[in-house]
């Protein structure tokens, strides 16, 4: 069997070599010609998979090592009896940790502690639910908005969008990209949305770039107290003007922890084995001895631990260089940042040195995922 994989899927060549010959290429370079003799295709979010890509090819199985599937024409796959799998939840911990790091940076902007802030979480799936639990651990007041879940569960814990916008000091988006229906999310952050947001609230988006109307955000930026963006309209040709007015700007890497990407590889490998009735032969082993963190009494312990484990501002500095590049060089630079992204381990790969914090703090850090 011949398999084409996005080169940014870690350990994919090792895993899928048990099926046959694996060709790893840049996701944006995958085209119809490359698939002329391929029976399996493994992608990430940068490769649109539709009839134009697959027509006339022998592809029998497609998998995306991502949680989102808005880049996949699932109707086409079903109509042509092509198997499909993706990896829901695989990078949820990674994105939740990104949010924690962003919250720690935000808390350093003023005199208010996180425990004094209300966090509006819009979209309460795998990621949003983790952010909710972490916010409780940090003593924040999280409020939830998820209209489909509210209709399903009829629970009062899910608040109307207007109420969340009016009361939240920080708003974080964790919604899928949908273009139709009563819960459509494409450009949900528009002028009306922003007009309803509590004055000087901080907006965070790690979902999809098209959830935000960039022109509206640029127009109303002065009303926001902060802006954190990991995803962008028209990637990789993103708006340098928008980067320029963003407080934390990163190149679509919130879910790019090494652990999360390997979980994605494992999920689609197992699905491929099931589709082709093959006994799984591959199991990843990425266990390392935890890196010990020394917490200083000079700093707030949660921010100290979180930003040692994931110094989010390094990713911000790297993307911000895009502003100085010529317009035709910017897309290549954006993709290069993602292709060469350093191996970022999740919180369980870090332990807290004994005696560097109180037992109560240590217990809360364990709840956030740190080893203890």
C-alpha cells in the first residue's frame, strides 16, 4: 500500500510503515497528482480534502490528525465509500494549557488577580470543558455558553451569549467552524458581537480564524482590553495589521504540543487499522523523566509554573517578526514557524521541586496537570 502523509504529523512515517510505503510532504503540497497511486491519505488542517483532490485517485481511506474537520468534504467521502477518521480531543490538553499561559500573561497586565475575573467560555466541548475546570482551580468565575448543549441538556449552567459577553472580563472561543444553521459560527465575532462585549474585556481565539471578522476587530480594537489570537483568516496569508494590534499573536500552534500531536497520530493509526482489518503493530513511547521546576517566592506560583512549562511569549515574538517582512514572504514564514515548531511537552512532563511551594498550591498545580 502507498500512503501520503503531511510531514507535520509526528511519527507518522514510523507508524504507517507497517502498512506500506509512506511519502511525507508539506501539507500544502499535497495534490491530485501526488495521490495518483496512493490508497491512504493522512492530513492536518492545511490540506483541503474534496473531490478536486481525490477525483480519479485510488484513495480508500482519509484521516486528519486534528480535532476540526471543516477542511474535509465528508459528504464526498461518504458518497465515494472512502473511509474517514479524525482525532477529536487529541490536542485538547495542549489548547487548554495555551489558554492557561495566556491567562497568566493577561493577569500580569494590571492589578487584578485571575481569581477576581469572570471567564466567558464560548463552546464547551473537549477543550472548553478543560478550560472550565482549570478556571475553577485558579479561583476564577467561569461562565459557559454553548447553545447546542443547552438545548440538549436543558441546563441552566449554560448562559445566553449576550449575558456572557456583558459580564465576562475575558472571553475565550472554543467553537467549531460552521457556516449554516442557527448555531453558525463563521464571523460570529462581528461588529454586533463586539458592541455587546464588556468594555475593556480581553478576547482570545484558538478555534478557527474565520470565526472572527478581522475587519470588525480592527475597527473595534480600542474597545477591547486585550486581544490574543492563535488562528487567523486566510492562513498562511494572515493580516499583518491584525498581528500588529494583537497582544499575544501565535501561528496556529495552540494545539501543537508534541504529546497532543502524537495522540492524534495514534488515533488515526488505530482507525486505519480498524478500516483495513489490520492488527495494530505500533504503539508510541514518548515517556520521559519529568523536568523539575523550581518555583521562586518572588513570583505568583501558578504563573511561575505555567510560564516555565510553556513560555507563550516566545511564540508571540517569533510570529511578530512577520510584520517586518515583505507581503509575499509572510505566508512562507507563517508555515515555516509551524513546520519547525519546537517540541513542546505538556504539563505532566514537568514536576514541582519539593519545598518550592505550599502543599495547597502543589495540589492545585497537580489538578492543572503537573507532576508532583
